[in-house]
């Protein structure tokens, strides 16, 4: 059984990536898990590398 919190977090993450990549959420949902993990890793690396304001 999927926890409602997990589901809403997953949906939120899918929407977040779809906005960043300028694609529909369906495109993100169709990614293989390994590709989705790579996308997360690239975003994390980008966020960590940003200079402080």
C-alpha cells in the first residue's frame, strides 16, 4: 500500500522536474528508474555548486 504522503511527495517531485525540464509530467513518469536517479543526482550537483548570494 502506498502512503498518501509518499504519493504526494512523488507527484510533487514529478511536477517539479517537469517544470524544470519544460516537459509534461508524463515524460518524467516514463523515465526508467536509473534515468530518474541520474536526473536527481544532476539537480543535486547543480544546487550544491551554486555560489552563495
